[in-house]
C-alpha cells in the first residue's frame, strides 16, 4: 500500500512536470511568432514597381514562337502616334461608341493575342490600371481637319545604337513615364521586331538598363579638382 502511494506520487509529479514544461515551452516559442510587418506597408517606388508587372509571363514570352508574317516594326508603331509618347489612335472599329471604364478593351489588350478579324496581334497595354481607355485613346475619324502647319514630329533615337560597347546593355533611350511596364512593349509577338527583347526572363530590367541621361553626354577628359 505504502509502495503504491510512493509510485503514484511520482507519477503525479512526473505528469505535472510534463504539463508545466509543455506549457512554458509553448509560451517560449510563441514569442518567435511576432507578426512581421504586413508587406503592403513596405515602400514601393512606383516607377520601379512597374518593371515587375508582367514578370509572371516572362517564361511564356521566352518560349513564344516568332510569327514572321504578322510582325510590327518601329515604323508602323509610330504611324498612329502624333509624336513619340503620345497616346496612339485606335486603328480599329470599336463596338460601342460610348463604352468607357469597363473591361471591354482589356478583354483583348490586357494579355494580347492574335485577332483574326484585324489580322494582327493585339498590343499589350502597359497601363491596365487606367481603365478609362477612351479618355486618351480615340479613333482617327478625319485626316484633313487641321490647316497644314509647321509642326514636325520629334525624331526618336531609335533602337540598335544605344549601347556604349558592343554587347553591353543599351541605355533606355526613352522616358519612363507611362513606360514602367517594360514587358508590355518589349516582349511577345506584338512587340515591334527591333525592340523585341531576347531575354524577357531576366525580370529586373533596370538592374542592367539605365535611363540615358543626356546631361552626361559631353564627358571631356576627366580632371580631378585641385585642393585649395
Ligand atoms: C477583339 C480584340 C480587341 C478589342 C476588344 C479592342 N482592341 Fe484595340 N487592338 C486590337 C488589335 C488586334 C490591335 C492591333 C491592330 C493593328 O495592328 O492593326 C489593336 C490596336 C489598338 C491600339 C493601337 C496600339 C498601338 O500600339 O498602335 C489602340 C490604341 C487600341 N487598340 C485601343 C483599344 C481600345 C481603347 C479599345 C476599347 C474601346 C480596344 N482597343 C478594344 C484588338 C482589340
Ligand atoms: C491617361 C491617358 C491614358 C489612358 C487612360 C490609357 N492610355 Fe493607353 N497610352 C497612353 C499613352 C500616352 C500611350 C503612349 C505611351 C508611350 O508611347 O510612351 C499609350 C499607349 C498605349 C498602347 C500602346 C502600347 C505600345 O505598344 O506602345 C496601348 C495598346 C494602349 N495604350 C492601350 C490602352 C488601353 C486598352 C487602355 C484602357 C485599359 C488605355 N490604353 C488607357 C495614354 C493612356
Ligand atoms: C510604351 C512602350 C514601351 C515601354 C513600356 C518600354 N519601352 Fe523601351 N522602347 C520602346 C520603343 C518604341 C523603343 C525604341 C526607341 C524609341 O522609339 O524611343 C524602346 C527602346 C528601348 C531600349 C533600346 C533598345 C535598343 O536596341 O537600342 C531599351 C534598352 C529599352 N527600351 C528598355 C526599356 C525598359 C527597361 C523598360 C521598362 C522600364 C521599357 N523599355 C519600357 C517602347 C517601350
Ligand atoms: C543581366 C543584365 C540584363 C538584364 C537584367 C536585362 N538586360 Fe536587356 N540587355 C542586356 C545586354 C547585355 C544587352 C545587349 C545584348 C547584345 O548586344 O547581345 C541587352 C539588350 C536589350 C535590348 C536590345 C534588343 C536585344 O534583345 O538585344 C532590349 C530591348 C532589352 N535588352 C530590354 C530588356 C528588358 C525589357 C529587360 C527586362 C525584362 C532586360 N533587358 C533585362 C542586359 C540585360
């Protein structure tokens, strides 16, 4: 009887020890789960954020075959733009003259693809977030409304000679405003052939490509400032 009492005492002590230890272990490990700061509170630089906008499609772009029959060139690209950087006019009929602010344009222009009716690939919009498309894009209805004047389109630098050395990454010859989303214009079958990128999978474009800064074009021989 006495022995049984001693054994059950030890069993009770052992169970109590396990319970207390378990409780304090859990309390201890709970502190390791201090909630991290929610991701959306981290600072996102707007112009840099856009660089990653279509990254999830990079490998699809990489594996897309070339369709030599339906390629755009920079020449046709600039045809329906009043000047470089101007919103292109809509070169096709739109079903409803008043459709605004819904997804009727994004059905085709969000991800692109071939449209039999227009016999062309749909250019992907670099700004799917600006849903009110026809605020800026209008069809061209007339060709002789304005008096001839002295306006001349600004010439662009064009593609193919923006690198310092053969094989070095070309600088970005254009502004970044409304052009943050690189893959929209530079990848896939709707990209003008001269600027269709050979490496859409490299994700962080601006790691290697920097905007051209015309201010530093005139680099003379470098002289160190003398101490006064
Ligand atoms: C059925 C699919 C489809 C729909 C819907 C559609 N588009 Fe298009 N869009 C195209 C195709 C294809 C082209 C290329 C036409 C060409 O190159 O001849 C194009 C070209 C354009 C261009 C010229 C882009 C450039 O880089 O030159 C603009 C601007 C445009 N569309 C705006 C719109 C707007 C605004 C809407 C909605 C009112 C719209 N589109 C609806 C298929 C579509
Ligand atoms: C605030 C004005 C504005 C709105 C709204 C707008 N766009 Fe644009 N869009 C522009 C400008 C400006 C450009 C020319 C950008 C450039 O060349 O740098 C452009 C370029 C484009 C291009 C040609 C991309 C290329 O390959 O160069 C397409 C396609 C396009 N927009 C479609 C759309 C669609 C579809 C919508 C609606 C979902 C839309 N845009 C809403 C101003 C706008
Ligand atoms: C609205 C469409 C559009 C967007 C968006 C865009 N580009 Fe461009 N890019 C062009 C065009 C068009 C050219 C050809 C030169 C010109 O017409 O200014 C070009 C030229 C270039 C060139 C020079 C290519 C060569 O062979 O010389 C580089 C590099 C470049 N872009 C990088 C970028 C990067 C990086 C981004 C994203 C931050 C970007 N582009 C976003 C349209 C675009
Ligand atoms: C690791 C550095 C690096 C990254 C990241 C990078 N590029 Fe390039 N890019 C280069 C180099 C180097 C060249 C020159 C290639 C040559 O001359 O063979 C080049 C060439 C280009 C060209 C000229 C056409 C061509 O393909 O040769 C364009 C347009 C371009 N890059 C756009 C982009 C875009 C858009 C992205 C983001 C998806 C990007 N690059 C990411 C290094 C890079």
